[in-house]
C-alpha cells in the first residue's frame, strides 16, 4: 500500500517511486539522485502552471528552457523536457492529477498536445529550432 511505501522510503522517495510509474530502474535512479527528481518535479509543475496562460507567458517558458544550452546539449535538454510533459499529459488523461489545470483542457486539446509532443521529439533530432517546437506545443494548451 502507498502508506506503507511512504513510511518505508520516506515521503520524497515514495513520491519518486510513484512518479516512476512502475519503472523500477527510474525510481531507483531518482532515489539515488534526488536532484534529478526535483528537476523532474519542477518541469512538471511549470507545465501545469502554464496551461491556459496567455501566449507571452508560454513564450517566456520556451525561452527560459532554450536559453541555457545550445547545439546537441539543447536538443537533449528539450527532448528530456518533452518527455516530462508527455508524462504530465498522461497523468491528466488518466485523471491522476489533482491540480486545477487539467479541467481547463478538453480531450481534443490533450490529444493534440500529445501529438505535437511526439512530432516535436522527432523534429528536434532533425535540427528544427527547439524554441519554435516548444512554442507550437504550448499553443495547443
């Protein structure tokens, strides 16, 4: 049971185990590297907060993600963040999220966002401008 897991691991470790969605290796990695789990949680939180916001705020988020790296490092960073966003969408679709943001998205918007993320992950490997890819996804939410 979740309560027993939380007691055995500690709250942060139990949260990492839940967030890993059954991927034991990922859970263990996050437990051993709590800073990476904190980064995951931060990107997830920022994604939920940006839903339904005006485009200028979404554009600022895309800018903040892309300004600290370039080249292959930037493509890797963007792909990583897109994967986090994809998991956040999965949570919304599965009704596991209690944040108010999901109520603002229709099923059609969620499906479109998922499709946009998949396309962006392919395009970022083909050297398409990462900021434009992020902004195109953020336009759907």
